[in-house]
C-alpha cells in the first residue's frame, strides 16, 4: 500500500502523512442508504465482500490508535482556506508509513472506516465545522465493497458529531491499481449523496486520463512531482499549462500540491493556478487547523494574514 496515500511530504521527509462547489449537490439522505439495494454490483476487490460484511456487522476495530493532522488547501487569490486535508498519524507518535505497513487484506476495510471516523471526530473537535472550509478525507477504494453500505459509519459519525455532510470531500490516490468500474461506482454514489470528490496525485498513477474521461470530479490534485522545481524546468511548466486548460474545459478545479518555494509559487500564479497546498503555506499540525502563511509575493494576502 502506498505510503503517500495518507501522507503529504516535501523535500525533507516527515514522520507521518496526508472553488467550485457547485458540482456536488446536497441531497436528502433517504433510508435506502442504510438498506442498500442490490443494483450496485461491483467487480473484484482485494477482499471478499463477505469478509468485509462480517467486519461491518461485528463492529471490528483497528488495533492501532489513530489520530489526524491537518494541512490546508488555500485559494491564493481570495485568501480563503478551501479545505483542510486530514493526514494519518498514530496516537503514540507512529508515522503514516509504519501504520500503513500494518494494513492487510484482512483489516483494510476496518482501517479505512476507522480513518474516516477519526478524521470527522478530530476535525469537529478542532473546530472545522464552524468554518467555511471542507474536510478532505483520503479513502481506499479497494476497501469499499458497496458504496452505500460502506458509507453508513461516515454518515452516523457526521450526524453524531454535528459535522455537515456537504462539507466532506473524499479524495483517492490513483497510484493504487484499481478496478475502473468499481471506482466509478464509488465516485458516482458519493456524488449522488452530496459529497465532494477529488483525484489525488494525478499524473503519477494508473487511472489518469481514461478515468477523467468517464468521471469529472470536483477537484484534481496534481502530483507534487510535477510541481517540484517547476520554476527551473520548462517541460513541467508546459505540462501544467496544458493541464490547466484541459481541466478548465472539463469544469474541474485544479489543486497544485507540494509547493515549497516562492519561486514555484510565482510560476504557478503566472500560469493562473489559484488553489494550492504545501509547506510554503502551512505544515501539517496534529489535531489542529493550521493558519496559512501567505507568500511575500502576495502582499495583500500577507498583510491580511
């Protein structure tokens, strides 16, 4: 399992992970969410559905105590925090890499559910619900056997915590080889329930343009490898420039992540990028919502901050 799925790292390794809101429509959540109908029959996943059903029914738990750090996604044009991404940490200080190494086919479902519940609970305690920002939660598509069944704990946790459902965004990484039909079923179900969706690390994995041609999420987050040293690499600038145009044509918002230097920031601003994430603005903070630091190149925002 890729470590980067729940971890955002920059040039220096860190011990531990990772606006257009019109596309997702708020829906009244009806009883069939808790009693899924048989029409959603998804194809092969790493675990047998019966195994995951048993884990759900038996209230199985993930034995490693988890918590979350948060890192903001910012709009550098308006100075608004679009979202706070929940990044995996261990309660005992364990890093994301070690925790993910403990995930197997036998506990993948319970791990994914625990991460979702923990993200909502910790974000609520940190006061995120009182802001305008979204909560971005990473999820494992191969841990979801039936979207409307596997979302029950998320809905129950949000209701119990008082966290608005329309402020939740689910993002997945495309570095994990996935069944396309299975993934599309999840994304379409989540959209129908009013959640925001995002593809993370776009350009680094298996799904890529073929998936984008079949489903247009609310956001696409470019892989940080395309952003690193973009100020000194013309090829990367050309790729990102065309990505911006393509996603604009599709009505998808672009997020550039992994920004660490003002030089990278300047190039992206010149290209027209407004949504960014990276150490330049804020490092992840454990169980707290970081306050962004605005680059000196954005004097109005820097003065406001």
